[in-house]
C-alpha cells in the first residue's frame, strides 16, 4: 500500500478554507490549561471545518508558540474569539440559537454513541479544564451532556483526544448537511 503524497492530498489554501461552508458547530474551550491541547484542537477543528472556537478564561490564544507547534497553522484558518468568562460565551451562543452540549462525565450524561443530533441545526461543544472539567456554572446552562465511554483504569481522556472523538461524531451526524463538504 502506498501513502498519498502531499500533492495527492489536494488540500485547500487558508484563503479557500475561510471562504468555504463550515460545519454548524462551535467549540468552547473552558479554561483549558495547555496551549499544546489548544493547538491540537485547532488542528482537528480545521480538519472538520468547525465554524469557530471560543477560547475562554485562562485558555491560551494565538499567537502562541505552543499553539502553533501542534496546530501547524490551523490557528490561521479556523475562526476564533476569546472571552474572559465562559458563561458569557455560552450565553451568547444560546441567544444565537445554538444547542449547548458539554463533553463531560455527569449523572445526566448521554453516551456519545447514543447521542442524536437530528433535531439540532447548530451546536456548541464545551470542553473543560484538564483537571476540573467543565465549570459547574456552564453545566447548568447546557442543553445536553455527552460522555465518551471509557473502560480502563483512568477516569478521563486528554481534552484534545475528547475533542477529536466528539468532533468526529458531531461531524458524522451533521456534516452531511453541508453539501460542499460531503
């Protein structure tokens, strides 16, 4: 089996990316400590044409060397904004008609493989701090809480890994709504 070359991958430019249709999904990073995790999330967001990332609280913002290290330029293609308080970002998204979904372990959570996004036109996924998770104030504002099943000894996944899994599942369910993507 032969791997594809960079030319065969036929990727679009940053300018083309900015003009193309996006998946109706926004990410909210709620006090994510590691700029390396932020960069990794930017890179995944670029791959699945996420509409925007909100960097809230202590979450690092571009330009940042650690973000750049793992984003590999995705911080230039994916639209982003910053907000001092995640509650402000979530309130704004709710007012704009987004369904707010926390990716968290909670009593009321739905396992990701049981999540059904059919009724929702646009969603915001909230990812929390690497130690404390999604802030309780945000949890109280969420319309849905989704959990990624785990079967090992650790109690959580890295936030960028969780983002990758959740973004893929959301894209799988909602990406077909974007005719120019699929």
